[in-house]
C-alpha cells in the first residue's frame, strides 16, 4: 500500500503545494476545482520527477523550524528598519555589495540561503561565484561589512548546514 502511494504521489509536499496554489489562484473550493487541482497535483510531479537531478532530505527538521522562525522574525524587523531608513534622512542609508564567503556546499542549502537573503527586506542575493564559494549580497544599509557577513553566516548559513549537510 505504501509503495503504491509513493508511486502515485512521488512528491507529496510538492503535490500538496500545487493543490493549495491551484485552489488559492482560483479562489474556489468547488468540487470541480478540487478534482482538477488534485489531478494536476498528481500528474505534474510525475512529469517533473525526471528533471530533478538530485534529491535531498532534511536532516534536522527541528532546526528547519527554528530557522523558519528566525527568518520570519528577521523579515518583520527588517521591514521596520527599511521603512525607518527610507522615511529618515538619505544620508543614513549606506547601500553596498558584499561578497559572503560560503562554507555550505549542498546546492539546495545554497539556494535556500540565497532565497532567505532575498526574502529579508533590505538585502538581495545577486550572484553566486562560479565555484559556489561566494554569494554576492546587496544590502540596503551596511555599516560594517564584517558584521553583515557574520550575521548571514551565523543566523542562516550555520543552520542550513545542519539541515542539508
């Protein structure tokens, strides 16, 4: 039974996300939308499964939950900080590009780190070096480059290394 279910739904989280997205985009919980969304949620992962070059498993789900809480808190606090700086004098803004050296090697972890940096208001990941050892981050306000690098590495990269490596 379990094997049949795994064959039918090869990526249950992706299928659930597809179904939820379908229903939200249509703004309807009618039977027709649920059936069509469920069909798409099952069929799309079948076709896209071959496109996935490698799979990863979260090694520490508890760390992932703590990281999600940290990111959510940082998003809220960063929104307030960016708004405060935008509404204040222009001289208080010091934008800069900073190369962040990476210790993380897992490609999924690197993508997650780049996404977290981009989701946090006031920062944007803009490039990854060819050797995947440095992430270029644009920050809205940089007082101390070393402090920004240390914050990204301790708050985001270290937990991602626990999760993916």
